[in-house]
């Protein structure tokens, strides 16, 4: 009989994971998931509130108490079916959704201890169904959804309407699934050769295995959704052309344009945006033996930024063989925007944190080769100490440089992870679609753009945010598009 490890203070069941000394040398998933006994023990902690506030914190409206009740009763497949009623990507959400600031934050058990591990239970239920050969969505006979409710086991009769979804990230996949369940014919246009958006090219396998991503995308496609890859809107066809061919369009292209600091040396060999670095690692498999993907595997790597993307880049660089990886962030540990779990994993794996510091210059030197073809490589990063001043517009205290506090740290690779913006290519041939100064798409409260039949949601509207917030936008957009088509 296995021993179920619990928190000494609250009784919450711990999640098994790879030891730090082992996992820092591989790209296998860190968290190993609950066993059946562990899941039942954790689910049994739920007190089944009459007014479950946890549901209020879920952007995709999962019936949390009900799916947990199924797990407590030893029925993970029933739990999965309950999840799939509102969420087509539960295995993904169970791994990367920041439950601690959403559903779990509202759990009443958190007032005196730790909340129910909702995300871990979500992962367990969805993975359990897949492990026994179950499929997350079964297309029904078209008679059970006359109310427009998007359940897991049925779809509405065909409406004869065609909807284009541009982008196959979390927003696009969610919108496509719900629209297909509503009876609309959906075609996804994806610019890369594989679908998934940030789920495929951005989040490393040690956090989100790619077979999980593929399986849940296949579930969406099984609803009758068409997928066109290597299809760049703005080049092959314009948004205007797509909007003319389809009854409605959902724009879910995310925010894939990296931001840079604008400091000296950002064009040196060995400087990457986090987007490029992670795309080479995740989509192009640079970490695999024999891979033809070029990537500079530094020995002294500096990652600039403090969000989840920065943690992903730092932990990936470590696994590629770096002797030392340092995260440089201009605020303190308390202000780090990454999930606390990811920060702690990074620290346990041996990644250093240089806090209250900011790069001012990237220093280079000529590398090996003839005078004609020598490259100018990264040698070091000059930084300055920071202190926290008055709060900025977001309410966080603004970092202020400390005069005369400059210092230099060795580096042969620098990864810039300070945020992203929407790719401006989408506006090429997109008449009537307004954008903000930040390059995001302007929408109304129905997620409708200033072009009548074009809707948008996710990072292309909000700027870089979370997977689950993008999914929430995709779900809302699908409902609004359905109403638009009915009225039209």
C-alpha cells in the first residue's frame, strides 16, 4: 500500500515529481501526476459548497465541484466528461493554468489552509480518460443541443454558416471547438507547420508534453474542424479576403512579436528573443540529439525578465547544458510575475536570480575565424542596481536605477524575455480593423472588431497573458459569433 504524502499543515496531497538533480538534465515532464489513490484522497477534501465560488474564478466555467465529486467517487472518466462539457483542453489546463490565482484562490478551504488542488485533479481526470483509450469529445446525433449549450457528447445540427478561425493557439482552438459544437463549419488557418500556437512552440515539454497538446488538438479536429497549416494571413490571403469568403472570422493570432530593451549590443551573436529561443527548442527540437536546428548552447546564460516565459527559457537553457543560468529581473522576488511553482522549480534546479537589477549594455568580442568572417559574440552583460520607488499605473512599485551601481556579469548567451506584442502582419490588407498604440486589436464588449464580421480575442487583444485567459476569450467569442450569425 502506497503512502500518500500530505502537507503537514493542511492535509493537501502532494504531487509527485522528478528530483531536481535528475530533471535538470532532461526535457521529460517534471510533475508526474496523481495516482488514483492520491487523486481520490485529494478530491475527498472538497466540501461541495452550496455556492461554489471556485467556479466564479474559472474563465471557461468548468463545473468544478461536480468533476471533483466524480473523482472522489472513483470515476475519473465521469469527471473527464464533465470537464469536456466546457473545456476541450483539460489536460493542458491542468498543467499550465495558474489555478492558484483563479479557481483555487476562491476555494473556501484556502481561508484556513490550502485550497483543493483543482488543477492537479483536472489533469488527473483528463489523463485518465486518455489512458484507457477514451476520447474527449464524441459527436452525437445533433438533437441534444437545441439550447446552444456546448456539451461534450453532442453537437447542434449544421447551420450552413462558415467561420474562419485565424490562429490555432488556445483562443483559436477553444473558439473553433465551441463553434463546431454549435453547428457551424469551422476552418482554422495556422501560419506554422504545426497547430497549437504557444502550446506547441512556447511552453517546454518538461511543463507541457507535446503528445498531450497533439491529443487535445486532435479532439478539436474530430468535431469536423478543418485545419490549414503553413497559411499566413497577410501574405497568402489578406484578412479582407478571408472576411469576404466566410460568414464570420475569429482572430486569435496571439502576441508573437518579441519586445526588446533597445540597449547597445542586442544585435550580437548569442542574443535571442525568448520567442526565437523557445521556438527552436520546442517546435524545432533543438535539444534532441542529431537535430539540424541551430542554437547556441551557452555555458553562461543570462535571461532578462521575470515571467513564465523567462522561467521557461532559463530552465530550457539549463537543460541544453549551461553551467550557469542567471535570471536578471528589475524588481524583487515578491514582484516576480511568474507562477510561484515555476519560480521554485527553477531555484531547485540551480538557476540563479539576480534581482533588483537591469541590463544597460550587452558587451561583445570577436569570436574564432578569419578576419573576414569572424562573428561578434556576446561576452558579458553590464547591469545597474535598482530600487523600488512609487507605484506605477499597475499598482506595482516602479524600479528606479541606483546611480553608480553598475556591474558586469559574464555571459555567452543572452535571452530577452520582457514581453511580446501582436504581429503587425495581420493588419496587412485588413481595412476597417482598428488597432491600439500597442498594436493590439480594438474590440467592443462582444469581442467584435471595428470590421463587422470579424471578432478577436486572447493575446491579440489583451497583449501577452495566460493560456486560460485566451481560452476564456475564445469561448466568449464563439458565443458572440453564434449570436451574430443568428441575427444576420
